[in-house]
């Protein structure tokens, strides 16, 4: 995924009327990427567990004596 230049991020953030320093913009970008990484990690783990669960449901049960 291509990252936007700092100036573009700053323009987007400042649309609300507030002004931000470059360091504030960089901190915000870093924070948002961390949240995105965590969200993707949670999604991936959930997806793997759902696949494992569906495979377990499909596996025929064997009788134990």
C-alpha cells in the first residue's frame, strides 16, 4: 500500500479547521497505522479460527469404545 506524503495527510487533517504541526501529523499517522495493524491482526486470527472451526465441524466423528 502506498503511503501519502506528509503534506497530503496534513491537508486532510486540517479540513476540520484545526492546525497541526508536522510532528502532530506524524504522531497521528503512526497511531492510525498501529490501530490498522492491530485490527488486521485481530481479523486474521478470527478468520483462521473460523476456518479451523469449520474444518473441525466437517471432520466425521469417530466412536470411542
